[in-house]
């Protein structure tokens, strides 16, 4: 039987991974100016970081529940938060070109 604590732990993992995906996507969109870089970054670097966070939260802190299979774990804790985070950044946040960034030159 799945308990309330287990479900809450799973939701924490999903929310942390969603926020991580959104922040990493935003960082990439602000810093990098290549087309292929964004695809590689979104498909490899963000999920790798999310797997590390999943291992820490579920292994070290014991959050989450037994989902039964690896495919279910990847779908619920990696794929869904990745899609939500990238969607959040691309559709809800303003484009990096629309945001005023302070000048990085130093005054002497």
C-alpha cells in the first residue's frame, strides 16, 4: 500500500526535477547561441543532472515510493519533469532577447 509520505516524497522529486529543468533551460537560453547546442543540452545534460538528483533524493533521503519498474521511474521522475520544465521556460517565461540585462563592463 502506498502511503501519504511516499506520495509526498515522489511529488517532491518531481517538483525539484521540474524546477531544475526549467532553471537549466533558462540558463542555457541566456548563455548559448547555437541551435544544436540546445538540443544536446536538453537531451543529455539536463536528464543526467536530474538522474543525479533522483539518486540523492530517493537514495540518500529515502523519498518516493516503489513504482515497480525502471521505465515507470524514468517516465514519472525524469521525462515528465523534463517536459514540464522545458515547456515552462519556453512558453511562460519571456524570451531572453526581451529581458534587459545589466551591462557587464566594470566601471573604473
